[in-house]
C-alpha cells in the first residue's frame, strides 16, 4: 500500500490514543499524521516517537487527509463523517452516529467483511457488540441462532478517559484522599460497586447501550428478527469487557461441534482449560471464549463467557482494520 495522509479525531482520548498505537503496530501506511480534538494544543500526542500538535477539528482542517479515523464522540463526526466520505475520503467512526443508517454498512472485519462493499464510511460497532458477534458468528454458522441473551460486565475505560480518572479518584478516596470534585460520568459510585445502567433508559426500561447491542447484533449477523436481550452493567475494572451469553440454536448441536466452530473463527481464541478474565486480555486484539457448556444436557441451549479489550478489538483495532479494508477495496477498484 502506498502511504496516506491520516487524521485521527479525538487523538487525546482513550480510543484515539490507542488508534495511534495500533497504526504504529500494524505499520499502517501513514505519510502524514494529523491529530485532532476539541481544541488546539501543542505537542499533546506522540506518534512514531515524535510529539505532534493537536488541532481543533473542522472540515477545512480535515479535508487535506485521505483517511480520517473518528474517535471523538457523536458530536465530532455527525456533521463531518458523511461529508468527508462524499468528498472521497475513507472514514471510520467509533461513535454510534452512522451505525444503524440503512445505507451504511456495519462491519466487523472477521465477521462480515463482504458487507463493506466499496463504502467509504465505516462505523465501528459498539465495543460490547463487537466481541459478542465475534463469539456468535461461529455458532450461527454451525447451528443457527434462535435467541441470544447477554449480561455484560463492562470496564470503566469504555466510558473514556474521564471515567478512568473518576475510578482512580474514588479508589484514592477509599484510602482517605478527599475527592476533588463531585462530577462523575457514572450514575452511582463506581469504586467497589457495580452499576446496572450504561446510558439512559427508554420508557420500556432498556438502556441505550442495551439497545445498541440488540440492533447492531441483528444488523452485523444479518439476522433482522433474531431475539436478542441484553442487560449491560459497569464494573470497576479498568480495561476489557466481559459477557455472559446464553444462546438457543436453531438446530440440535453439541459442545463439541460448537467448540470446533469457535476454534476455527478468526479473531477468537477458545479457552478449554480454566478461566479467562479481563486482566488476562488487556492490550490484546483476540476475543476469548470460555466456559462453553450445555444447559442441563440440552442440544439447543448453551452458555459461554466472552472477554475482549474494549479499547483494542472493541474500538481502535477494528477502526484501523476497517481503514485497511477500505484502502484495499479502493486499490482493487482502481486496478
Ligand atoms: N472507550 C471505549 O472503549 C470505546 C469503545 C468503542 C467506541 N467508543 C467511542 O469512541 C469515542 C471516543 O471515546 P473515548 O472513550 O476515547 O472518549 P474520551 O477518552 O473521553 O476522549 C474523547 C476524545 O474526543 C475529543 N472530542 C470531544 N469532543 C470533540 C469534538 N466536538 N470534536 C473533536 N474532538 C472531540 C476529546 O478531545 P479533548 O481532549 O479536546 O476534549 C478526546 O480526544 C466515543 O464516540 C465513544 O463512544 C469508545
């Protein structure tokens, strides 16, 4: 691949910083890097050993770039993402702005790369959805899916850098260091607690995070009527989300058959001995599936435990892989 001018929006945030690291690690062809956030700052981020200034985000400032990776929240991409793609730029976006738009594909590279087509706008799915569909795809292919129920145990970094700082402050407060502020991104205390609310509730009592998981899972797995139910919970873990998943398959199957399917799924590692925890997978791009078992000898009902790093596979690595795929598709088209 020849080099590109690459912009990262939200470069000072938890996901943006991880995107910079993943671009380096994967030797993404960057000729020129632009770092953007909500305001100008000198030498605020590092890329390939060098400090880079951060600029306030605007269309005119992003227009010279070939590839734009948004990790700045809904506000950052909603007016700019589609406009840049229509101007010929390749855009990936970690926000939820475009995920459910009918004319925009929602792709997880190891699940449904065919759906990307020649799109220039590629939203990154919700972090909990990404690890869920990576685990479900081999089950869908092996035995079909009738129902999916999931309870999540989501890390604090999933709510960004201010959330990590809040957890640290509350942990210090437990040891007598007074909290500097009451301001918190959480609806309740997070240290030594679990919070069964991520986002706001609708009239039926479902949270925005739960609705994202339901809708995005159906779209990515191309199962528009799949029964999906989710309860999402924030836990005082720094990095990596965990999920307890309960599935009903369409056809009779077995732990052995499903294990073979999971073991063959790219991007997924099957754990058959012992357990896997969020601390085990920090900094990794693989999603780990463990504790696969049948419910009381059932041939249709199974349970599994899935863990993945929300900042890597749940955000930055998927964003960079989508940009790589779009560059490949563009080169194929031009050839
Ligand atoms: N954290 C995760 O695990 C995760 C996973 C999947 C998707 N996401 C999504 O990724 C995005 C970033 O999340 P994060 O966790 O990295 O949040 P974060 O740590 O709070 O960082 C937010 C970043 O966005 C920048 N920003 C805020 N408003 C902006 C605007 N209007 N224009 C340009 N930049 C703006 C901030 O810049 P300043 O420094 O100038 O404020 C900062 O660089 C969000 O859409 C989030 O929902 C996060």
